[in-house]
C-alpha cells in the first residue's frame, strides 16, 4: 500500500505542478503537458514493479498507436469553446474523442494491427 501511495503522490504532484505552471506561462506549460508525462510515469512504474521490459515495450507501442486519435480532442475542444460553455464543450470533446478512438481502432484493425 505504501508503494501505491508513493506513486500516487508523485504523479499527483507532477500533474498539479504543471497545472499551476500553466496559469503563468502558457507556452512552457503547453510544452510540458505535450510531453507524455502520464505515459512516462506509467512505463516507469510498470518497470519498477516488474523489472521486466516486455510489458513496458508492449505498452509503449500501444501508446504510440493511440496518440493519433487522442489528438482529436484538442481541436474539437477549441472549436466547441467558441460556441458554448466550458462544461458542455469538454463533455462533447470527450465524446467526440471517444468516437474517434472507436473509429480508429476499427480502421487499424482492418489492417491487422491488434493490441
């Protein structure tokens, strides 16, 4: 339990720190957020827990394939924010991104790419 709590605290500190950083320096925060911090932390925790590079490599390739549809979120959100409230825009952007993931997984499955 202590190990899980430590991982949670470190991860939360990084995310909260970046959010605070973003209030002051938009470009620098965007660069930091564009780094795959969640992926890096997840890959690091998996390796430290297992001492095995195979699950790290497998997750790394899965993340690679899922980055493409995840990018749909940002233009969808930016567009919807012009016309509605933040909550509605965020909700619809999440739904639009989920639909993008679904379509993308189906399309790449047609090419034999499996996870």
